[in-house]
């Protein structure tokens, strides 16, 4: 039985539902830390609570809804179809400000998760338990803390650094320079890489691994080499880290691109770290199957689709018809199960292509689907590796071609060859867009590439330089009158 996230956190009462595996729950009263962190079971419950912030249903779970609305909807790849939510309209139209709830949720949820991680890091070492398991659990927590800080520093720039647990998250704080935030991220990932196993047994599949820590560290180096730090010394570190990971041979691409997104192949050979979801009425399912599907589809998906976020037609048109990814990524025609009629794009029932990566044929409710959210997969690593090699060597070598062409070959696209540093860079940028669209990478990519404003304006969106960062939440500025990001 694969590990699935299934702990429920009641933040107001600080009640943790711990579990010996991710499908068996036992309640723990954690109102006082003196009643907690006494046993191995307590340590597991505390670490599971850190995982929970990633996918918890509703406004708290970072990857349940918040992340894709901020990192996909804000780009030229997506559009908002159902324009009834102000927080989403502001994201789609690039008119968000410091009062936007969506931008506040990423900040608040991340620091809730960081606080849980800090508590676990401080308390678990004192528990009498299996030392090997203790080391592993601390590695898992440091991986997640690094991921949370990585999201924060990319989204907001200079942010507070908290390494101690606190009973009050609304305390005074100062913004620390991005460089210091990255120092902590790198330190956490290096420790996690040492502490974590290469793989897990069936019960624990889905937890952070050594490869996940290494892949995320390589991505951190690539990000630091780009905008806004532009620390080109990090290209060499990225190549070193990613080469070690690629040569280890623990990951590979699925032969069929569709298998990347099938719930029958979750946590497979290409999946390096995913947020775990499980349908079944336990409030542990995902919503992507319903939110990304066309409205009024006659029961093809739960609630006949909510059509919350759809693909931009212009982006769909950038795909070559021979690219296998096109038919996997987009829905442009379907048979309505209720009427038997064929619905095709473009029509009044399908005004633009739907993102179809997250279709779950067995979904049982609008937020009760099995689709995991992939935070890091191997094709992402290969493209990062190709990019870093090109930048380090002032042009692509055979390793760089091998990396990007693995991704293209699976897509049925011809190999790249005979390119200079600039044309290869553009090719990698484009390949990332085709390969990783609707997976929460696009805003991050465009921001670090220094192309967000240019690409958005070319697509017709009125982007400004301020949109390469999100504003600090207004409620936090009331507590701490620090300097807001430029333009807000």
C-alpha cells in the first residue's frame, strides 16, 4: 500500500492526527508540548504534520489550490474561465495587490509549515527511538522546510528566517536578504541528502528521498544563477549536483508521456517528489480533475466539470501536431456521457482547450480524486541539467544534447543539434514550457529567466516589473511595518 497523505490538522486547537502509516489515523492532543514528542509514534505524527501543510484541503494546503493559481494562472499558458472569484480574477488579470487572499495564503501556510518543521527539528532529537529512523525523519523535515523557503524566496524576495518553533506566528520580524535565505535552503538540502534513503518500502513510498533532495538542490543552484541574484558561479554547482543525480541511474522517464499523469503509475520511476492525495471520502483527495475540466461535460468528471482554469488557445497552438504531449496535455474533443453528443473545440461548450493532464476517470467527487501534485520529476531535472551545461560551457556539449533530447524523443520530436549558446538556451526555455506546463513551474521559470514581463506583454497581458514578485500580505505589514516589495 503506497503512502498517502491522510493526517488532519486542526490548527486552532493544535490537534494532530498522527499515523503509523499515512492511511491509519490516531488522535494526539498536542495542546502542550509536554504531552507530545515522547515516543517514536509522536515523532512520526509530528513529521506527518509537516507533510500535511503541502496538500491539506482548503486554504491551508499549499499545493491543493494556492500554488497552481499563483504559478500557472498568472502566466500566458492559462486563463480563468469562471470569473466569480475576485482573488482568482486578480491573478489572471495581473492586478493583484497586498490584499489578495491567494498571495497571502502562500505566505501564511508556508510559515505554518516552517513552524511545524522547526518544532520537529528541535524536539525529535530528544526522543528515545530508533536512531536510523530519527535521522531519516529529521532529513524529511529539513527537505520540506527547504522547499517552503525556496517557494517563499522566489515568490516574495527577502523574507523572514525562522529556525525556532513559536506558539505565536504573528510576532515581529524583519526581512532577511535573499542570499541568507538561500544559505539555509542549501544547508537543509545538503543535510537532507545525507539523511534520506534512496527509496522506501511500499508503505512509505511518497516521502522525501535522497534523489528529491539532490534534484531540488540542483534546481536551487540554477535559480540562484538566474534573476534576481544572477550568481553565475552557481552554474558549476548545478552541473555537479545534477550530473551526480543523473549518473546515479535511480530515475528515468516513463516511456509513455501519459503515464506521468496516470493515477495507476503515481510515485513511479520519473516522480521524484509529489504531494500525495487519496480519494475515498477522508478529505484527502485532490481537486484538479474537476477544476481543470470543461463545465457541463455530462459527468465526464465530477460535478460535470467546474472549468475553473482553462488553457490559453495561443499557448495550445505553439505545440507541434506531431508532439505526443499535445494530445495528453489538452482536451479538444469529447463525447458527453449524458447526451452522447460530440463536443469539439472551438464551440460554445469548449471555448478553449482544457488542461487534461489531471483527468481521473475514477474520480468520485469534485475534491475527491487520486491525482498527486508533482513537485519535482525527472524530466525537469534533465532540462535543468541541459540548461546548466549550456551556460557553464558557453554552448551545449554532448551531455546537454543528450539531456534535452531524452525529453524530446519521448515526445516524438526530432533531436536538437548544431546550436549555439543562445539558440540552445531558447530551446530549453521552450521545452520546459511544453513539458512542464500546468505543473506549477511557469511563473518561477519566467521570473528567474528575467522574461516574465516580456513574455506576458507579448501574450497580451499587461505585465509590469513588479509582477516578478508578489506583495507581502497586508495583514503582516500591519504587524510589522517593513518595506513592501516595489510597486505595491
